[in-house]
C-alpha cells in the first residue's frame, strides 16, 4: 500500500476510540483532511471536531463527505469494535478503497520511525505514558500514540517532528500488536485475557511470543521478571529483565509514607538516587522502572528522568486522584482484570493503611466475567466494603447465567452489595467514606462528577 503522506484524506470508522483518536490527531498534523464516524458524541469527539476532523454519529453512507469518496485519494481506517455490516464500511468495501485496521496504521508509522512499543495485559498505558513524558521533557523528544489522555498534556498524542522515536501502546486485542516493527519492546505482563479472541492461555502466550519476534535486529526486549513468556527474538536483539525489586533494571531503597514514594533506580551500570513518583501508588514503582529503562537505553539524562517521573500526573482514569483531603480520598482506576484490581487495591491500602477502603467495581464484558469470576471476587475481598455494579457489555451480547451475581456470591468482604448503575449515585449518598476507589473499563467514569460532589459535601 501507499505511504500515508501519499493520500489526501483519511476516513476513520470508530474515530472516537482512545487509540483511534490519537491517529486522527496525527493525520491532522500531517495536513490530511480527516473525517469519520463514531456511535456517540463525547467530549473527546468534540475536541477532535474543534481540531479539524469532520465527524458523524450515524452509520449512513450518505454522510461520507465528497473528499472521502475517491479510492485513489482516501485511506480508510477502522477498529475491530465496528461490526462488519456497518453501512459506511460496506460502502468503502464495495467501491475499492484501501481499508486497514488501526493497528496497521500504527505499524506503518513504526516503518518510518523507531518504535518503542509497550505491551502487556496490564500496565502498558501507564508505562508508555510515563515514557512519553520522560522523552517529551528531554531533548530527544518523541511521537507518542497512547491509550489514555495524559493529564500533563490533556491529549493522547505527543508530536515531535525532529524525533526519530514513536512510543506506542501495543494492544494484544485482536492480535493488533503483530502489525508493529519495534525497535525496543517492553512486556509488562502476560496474564491471560481476551479469551473470547484467543480461546486458550497457550494461544494468548504464543501471541506475545510472536510479538517479541518482530523486534528488529539491533533492538531490545525488556521483559518483566517472572512472567509467563518464552521470548522468540531475532539474532542481534538484546534481552533485559526488570521488576520492582530484581532484574537488570529494578528499584532499591524504596520509601513509602506520608503519601509519598521514593526509590533509587538501578540499571546494569548505574544508579539514579531519590526518584519520587508524581502519582504515588506502589504499582507505579514497577511502571517507572520499565519506562526509565527505555529512556536510559535511549541516552536520556538522569536528571531529566528524575524530574519527569516527579512531575508525571498520570493518564486520566489510571489511578486518578479526584479528591485528596485529610478526611476523604477519591481515586478512579481503569482496572478491569483481576490482577489489576488486586494491584490497585493493595496499592491504595499501602498508601492509607489505617483507613476504611470502599471499592465500587463495574465488571467489563460477559466473557471476562465468565472466565475470571472467582479471581475478581478474591481481589475485591481485599476491600472493606464493595459495591458491585451490573456488567458493562461493550461489544458483547449477554451470556446466559453470567451476571455480576457470580462474582458477588464469592466476595468475602464484611460489607458488600449489588447495585444497578442507575441507582449508584443515590446509594453513594447513604455511605460514609474514608477512601473510595471506583474501578472498571466501562462507563462508570460518567458518574464520577456527581460522586465527587457528594464526596466533597
């Protein structure tokens, strides 16, 4: 296919997704005309429209603008979440357009820039975002395509036309990360997920092994110590390990207290003392180690790394503090896999060991709930109180017998309740909170402003 710059326009089917929106912004930055479809209008789609994208919220092919109707001049990009029968997609397929998945466009970018790709069941958004912030604060710079809105920049895209690096969140869903050609790859975790796509844990792990085989000769793999992964790298690719407290890259002299976390970052040949986390939760020690490892390998100065980690505010919905007073704390987290829930809850309890922790969790997907119900219950049982919402279906149809009840029945917390999403705000008013942690990858975030007002009162 042609290079991106050879097209005059790009049409995005599913333009408002967090990953797609970064590519919308990138194409606009190249001077291309951009249009697209999404199912619903959101604050993010409104921002894209202000930046120059022409977006539509009905699937009708009649709404496709005239400048996107020439197959020789228009590239069509879609996300796997869009159904095959979508009328706009059908139009493009029937009229000879070049149609590619979002991941293929990211892959094209890694053909022309050195890809620094962050993969893993969880941790990839925060780790890639930290790395993007470090690079953006340095003279090296980067082009970053992220799976979250960075609070430091209020965007999921960072641009530097002078930098040779592209920082990319490598998504394993639908094997999307197989389209990439990494120069450096980080694998944060390989806990089985998306079994509706992969079928078995073995197939899931094989997908990650194939991803490691795509690292280009002369490149680097940085892999979390102890995870299930048999890397399959090409000749000339160096392999390093990392973790919170062991491996080629790790942390030492960790200090947690008074809402602060500091540590020393250790590399194979040096040490950077007194790194302080801007988002002080324990899991971010490990995320910082991985992101700083990539920065260290790319020659970024120690003082720049230390300052950047301290000033990093996090991605929205990734351990985002909404309220932090002596009386009450409110945190929101995108966690939607049992291991993510467990890590998040443990991190909050380490920060606030003497306070009651209430967790509100919205399960995401029927298949994930079916596959991991006992593990979800085990993680949620770490909280003092649990409010469990109905399953957010996303792209799925209901599965008989699969409801939040199968998680609820196994939760051991002393206080637990089932609550439908529509009644959550009213139920919140009946509680007395010390630390509230809202979790899930669905639409629970839309309720946060109302919950925040109640918490303030």
